[in-house]
């Protein structure tokens, strides 16, 4: 049902300086595959084969990664090294990639709005590459959410329980539990302090959004940190209609932090990596 997925990939990656001074943080490898490729593979698995990238200055490596490198292909053609390109060739065969630049860093909501021209008037997925999500026992997180969208036909956010002392790092939801792991959102707060947080159910970097979110974002004033917050727009959407929250199946690694990145690397190496 949903054919497009938006990737906001314009951030600076300051927590990984100096590595990200000239390399996009989304290109940091988890073992032998860049973070953004894991996200693209998850989107394609969910049927969202049009991948719309909201990039920024210094992000050309992302566009180059999702393109053919004729020199490299020619150099290793007919050798045993071709096997190392299998995963990216599979992605290129199945996916279509479009890109637009976010000229100013004004928050996730602004990045989503920048991607409107690539999405149009249809529901779409959103993947934040910083959050690496793996489900070893079934479909990926975005595939799980797409199944829910077939039922509810409204915006859906992925959530997980986090320690109470960490809620200030996330958007946090509260709402009515419809059944195990599924909530109708009544309240959303961006980066609340632990003593005023409505719950410990934190939004992570997977969304399905309906196209009316664009008009809402246009009218959303700057919020936390002076940025246009997607959480604020989703709160408006919840008040006007319906937003669902889904406690997904699988594991999520916060690869926007060094400890989470190292944890993800170790997990993938031990459980998913197989030398050719």
C-alpha cells in the first residue's frame, strides 16, 4: 500500500567527530555495511521501494553509494571480490532513489517538510538511520507498521520502553492501550524531564505518516531547541484525528551514540556477519 519512504540524512553527526567531519554519519559502517543501507533494506522489505533522501551539504557519498561505480565494477569484474557487492546490487535493482537538500538545519519536522516534493499526496514511511532496528525472528519494524497501517489508516509511530531517567532524550507518548503493544496516542511531549514525562514509552526512528502532516508542519511553530518538531505536529494530528503508537518486535540500537554504535557493531558481527 505504501510505496515511498523518507530518509532525513542531513544531520551533522557531531557526536562522531572528527570521523564525520568529511563523511556522512549515515555512511558509518556497522561491520561492512553503512547504516543508511540497513534502513533502505528495511524499507524495501516493507514494499517501500522509492527511497526519498533529504540530504545536506557534504552528503554526496550517500548519493554515490546508491549508484553504480563503473570503475569499481570494472576493476573487480570476474574476480572473487564481486560477491562483496551482492547486497548493494540487490538494493539498486529493487529501489528507486530521489534526493533533495535541506538548506538549513531546523529540526526533524522541517526535514520532513523539505521532503514533501518527493512524497506527494500519499502516506509514506520515515526511517531515521541513527536507529538500527533488527528483528531476527520475523519481518522488520517498518513491515510490521505497514501491516498496522492497513488496519488503522492513520499515522503510526514506533515506540519502546526506556529507563525513566532517559526520557529527556526522546519524544514520549501517553494514550489508551487498545491491545498489547498498540496505543491510541492522546499526548506527545518532546524531550520531557523525567518528573513531568507522561510515560516511559519513547518514540524511536520509525514512522508511517499520512500526507496531511505536511500542512500541519507548515503551521507548527518552533518548539524544543528552536526547531520544528515532528512530535508537535503529531500531537496536533492526534488531537484532530488519530495517531497510533506501536511497541515493535525486535531490537533497536541507538547508533547516534558511540556506545550504541559499538553495541550494534558487536551484535551484527556475532549474529549476522558471514565472511565471504
